[in-house]
C-alpha cells in the first residue's frame, strides 16, 4: 500500500510522493499556527492587525498634516510663496506612478488568490519599478535641485530670493512630510521585494496562503493614500 | 475528493467555501473592477490638477479678483477624499472584508478629526480676545511685528522687526486704566456728576485762564475736592495724569513744580 505523504495539501490533485509529481509548492503545504482555529482565522487576524498598524501610520501622517495646517494658518504668505516654487508636473507624474503601482499591487493579490504565479511576479516587478521611479523623480528632479538652490529646511535655509521671512518653515514642512513619505515608500518596497523573492524562489504564495502579499499590499496602498492627500496640499493649494 | 484531510490544516471543514480556491471564501475582485477604479482615480487626479490650474488661469484672465483660498482648499481636498475612499474601499478591499477593519479606520479618522479640529479651532481664534496673541511666535514672547528693511552704506541689508504692539505689561496697564476710567464714569453717571471726558477740555481752558490771571492755580489744581480727584504724581508716570503718558502735555505736567507732594 502506498503511503500518502502527509505533506500533501488539500489542493494537490495527487498525493505528494506519487511518481512524476514534483514536491508541492510551499503555499500548499505551509502549516498555520496551531493556536489558530483555522487558516482562515489566522488570515483574518493578520489582516486586522495590519489595519490597526495602518491606523497608527495614518496618525503619524496626521501629525505632519497638523504641522502643515498650523504653520499655514500662521504664515499664509510664506506657504503661498513656497508652494509656488514647487513644480506641480512632477507631483502629478508621481501621483500617476503611485496610482498605477497601487493597481498592480492589487492585481498581484488577485494573482496570488488565483494561483497565477507568473503574473504575480510580473505585477510585483511593475510595482517595484514604479516605486523606484517615484523615488528617482523625487530625489533627482525635486530634492537635489532645491537643495542646491538653497531651499532647505529650517536653519539650513539659504535661498537668496526668498519672498517671505518665514519661508524656511514652509520648506521644513515640505521636506519633513515628503521625506517621511519617501521613507514609507522605501519600507513598502522592501516588503514587496521580500514577497517577490519568496514568490519567485519557492512559490510561497497561492490561494491558500497569501497573507504576506495581502498585508504588504495594504501597506503599499496606505503609502499611495497618503500621497493622494500630500500632493494637493503641497502642490495644488495656493 | 471532497473530504480529503488537510494535515496542514486539521481544523478546516470540508465543503466550506470554494474548493477550487483552497477552502477560503475571500472575495476575488474581478480585474475589470480594478481597472475601472484605476481609471476613475486617474480621472480625478487630472480633474483636480485641471481645476487648480484653471482657477489660477481664471483669476488671471477674468476680472474676478482673488478667488478665496477656502474655495481652492475645499474643492481640492474633497476630490482627494473621494480618491482616498475609492482606494480604501476597492484596492484595499474594505468593501469586501470584515466590517471591523472599516470600523478601525473610521475610528482612526475620527481621532484625526479631533486632533486637527481642536488645533485649528485654537489657532484660528487666537486673535479674537487679545489682538497681541495673533502674532508670530518668537523666543521670549509673541509680538506682532512689521519688517523694515534698511540698506546700510556698505551695501548690507538689515531687517528690523518693529513691534506693532505694546509689550504685554503696557497693554495690561492700559486696560487697568481703562477699567478705572470706566469705573469713574459709572460712578459719575450714577451720582449725576459730569462725565470726566467732557469736562477735561473745559477745565483745562479754565485752568489756563486762571494760571494767567492768578498765581494760585497750582494750589487749586493739586487739592482734591469731593467732586473730582486732582492729578497726583507718583512713582508711575502718567497713571493719574489727564494726558496719556509720553505726550507733550504730560511732559509739561510732570515738569511743573507741584508744591506739597515733592
């Protein structure tokens, strides 16, 4: 009697150790923690946990938005002048890039749910390319020209043609909020790179097990959400 | 096939959910819906940029003056809120998952509303009661200032912050004097006496006339009567003078030799 390999998952059409069958992909056989009633419970709990973390991230950015609101109310002329020095076209391009990356990461979750491993990898790669493009535009076309011009935050400010004595406050708000956001883009990209590596090497994600894809995608969507609010506040309001 | 025991997941019940998707009943969003949401998001992005630029253009070409900032802010933030809601509901799948997730995020937004709302209520109304509170915050105290730029002979530029308001202790002293004047006026009105302000010009004219004609004006002036308190000179210059401190009349007042007190 052929013994059935206990590592065979419910999804595999044939037992794991039958001849001609490769070792099942990792997503099929990953055991869930036994303190959970079912793998579904584990997934829902992970998702809720990620949502709780996202609420803390929203509060972090709310602090930055509050600083923006307060300083804007106190020094409207400085903020008007400073906002005019930003190029809204780079902001628009960055917004479009992030929206597309949000779309592809949502599609990658869908691909994991449907066991479309190849498209899962493609979508993750496109998302990471978008992240890299966002960071490149931000640093090369926005930060570096401004820094060399002297438009720097706080006491580092040295722009000779400042229109308002409080313009360094505007630049502080600009650099702080976009830099903290860029840091979150980097963190999200690292998470998604980890997902990509695991998906590419051991097929870690599939219909039964895609928690990591889901939670990393949620983090990425939050990054996009924050930028959706940052872009009009910094670039469009005058 | 339907009751294969999943050793990796011994608690999974057979027959629940969609077997083809591994026993989970998670919503799988159709890709067309994702594309539609992306299209709507991109539309709103271009709309918001177009509105912002259009507003600038309308201000420049039509003669409608300055469009108030709150119009711009409201439109732009409303569109941003719509975009954010779409991302949260469809991309983050709040619509198709446990309502507890939605509740967590809504509660967080309530917290943000409290945070921002109270801060802006405070900041926005700082100048309602005390006008000197509405100025910039500098180390050592807040005073509204005007910036005066002077160019020195050697070409260096100097920016002087000239205070537009008195320091706090002078404001407080003036308010105390005003309260004192109000009390005096109320007392006089209650007792049917003349109002102090109406009297002072007439009295000063009379005093000048008397000064020219008699030498005893000082005595008259320094003695108080039940009717009115004569000006006294004490350690705080101007506190009991008729004229406000620092004016020429007050200087003349203090220069007079007032007999008995000094």
